[in-house]
């Protein structure tokens, strides 16, 4: 929550970017019929929670963009 709030305080223009889908590498755990990557926002906003949920593993993001045919950052 602190990171989220600090981003909003310092760079409110990044809030939509962090809420948009990012490509994540599945790291060889690919379900049948799925791509070796998936998309998920860094910050998810749900009506059931007062705080945003966060999902970020920089290694998964960088790995995906370095090795798979996804849109560049």
C-alpha cells in the first residue's frame, strides 16, 4: 500500500500504467492450451477491498520481454 500511495503522490500519471495489463512469464509452468506468458495489472482495484492488490515480480516481467514475442515495455 505504501508503494502504491507513493506512486500516486509522486507520479499520478503512472497510476493508469500500473493498472493496465503487463506481460508476465509463466516460467515453464504453462497450462495446456495457454501461452508461455499471461497479462495482469501491477495494481488491481476491486470494489470489495479498500486497498489495491499488487502483483509484481520484476524478474517475471523482464524474463517475458527478453525471451517471448510480446509488446515492448
